[in-house]
C-alpha cells in the first residue's frame, strides 16, 4: 500500500514535484506522508500492478507478494468486500551516466611507450529504489520496457577484471572501472477499487466504474545496468 502525500487540484494530479533524499549516495526515495481519497472515475488503462489490500483472494488468483489477504468479516460485522489498489507508471526522463567503482592513474614520464595492465579490486553495489508498497522488480520491468533491457534491479560491480593498454610517451591516462546507469525520473499514480459486497472479486478491467484516485508520487532513482567495463580518459 502506498502511504505518501499527494498534491491534487480539482480532483486531478498537479504538475510533477521533485522530492527526495539521497540514501548511501546512490538512490533516492520520497518522504512519507498521508494519502487521501480523490475523484471516482472509470478504471484507467495502463495499470500494470494490482494489490489486494483487504478481503478474500479470488479463487485461482495469485495475489501479488506482500498484499494483505484476510478472512471474511466475523458475524455481526459489516459485510466484507475486496479492496484493490492499482499502480500506473509514467516515465519523465532517463539520463545515461557512467558510475566509477575503481580507478588507476597510468603515468608515463619516459620518451617511449609503456604497457600497463590493471585489475579491478573495489566493488560497489547500485540498486533501484522503490516506494513502500511497490516492488523494485516491478520498477525494473517498467524501465526494461521503456528505457533499456540491460537495466537490473541491483548490480554489484566485479573485482578481478583485467585491462591492458599502452600509454604514449610523456602522457598520463586515467583508467576507470564501473557500470552504465540511468538517472531516471518517473511518477506513479494509484487508484483503489472496491468489489461487490461479499464477493471475492478479481482486479477490475480498464473502464470498470468506481476507481478512486488515490495517489500521485514523483520518483527519482538510479537504474543500474549489467554493462560493466574499463574506460580510459586523459589525466
């Protein structure tokens, strides 16, 4: 379940607001707040994830990991109904970067070329961040489809990768080992839908009446890829 503050105007989300704080220097998450109800609309298309927050799992339906699956209300309690929360992702930007996990200065103060061989010995881990209630794996799937198929939910750079080069006379080169990443900005919209009373209803199809606008959550994260390499630049 998403528990974050929203900005709305006349029942609709307002413009994207950049919010976040760096964690361990590698990724950001938004600060928690309180979600509230919005307009009641037809369930939109593009929702890629539904979570069962309360009710009874429909027969033959495997609810997403982490959702709440309860029994029917006890005798004397109000009739139960399934409560679903759905999420839709929208990409704003994806900027490619190269993050360095290890490096060497290769100096040649002579008048002849000098051969160097260097090996990575420092490892760093980069991860996709995800809002509470939304899995990093779902974010990865969204970014694989919209940004790059090489994106992973978590990447740890390797050690023991050797690189050889020749440094020209009177030259300094900088050898850097790291991985390609994307600095991604996107947002998540959330809707809630309550099924019929005392029916173990599955998630609604697009166009189903009664979806309640529930959240608008700007997001920013580093999205690491599995593309690791040594790179050379002038020192």
